[in-house]
């Protein structure tokens, strides 16, 4: 599935990636169908430049936020700084 991001969302993800350097950044992409509506930045539990993981409670929180806003998790973003 191909997803659609607004230019402002691309810029938001770029800022997230830069602010997380030297580590990978990660975020949940919430939306409807193929359109991203909201980006939920997450903490990279690995604190690594070559891998990322998200704590289980943060994954559950992201799904709860999506459900409360009648959205779906349509993607997971992560950067590749290394």
C-alpha cells in the first residue's frame, strides 16, 4: 500500500530524524485509508543508530490514540542515520 503525506508531515518527520541523531527515530503514522492524518513520534528504546524498537506500552498507547480518533495505524516510520 502506498501512503500519502502532506509536505508539512514530511518536514515534521525530517525534523524528528534530525533531532534524534545520532540514533534512529521512529513514529507511528495514523490515518484513514492511505492518507496520513497524524504522526505520533515515539522513543527509540534501542537508543541505536542501526536499529529501533518501541516499548510495548508505547505501541498500545499509539493504538489507543488511533482508536480514540477513529483512525488506524497505517505505517511505522523510522530513519536510517547510519
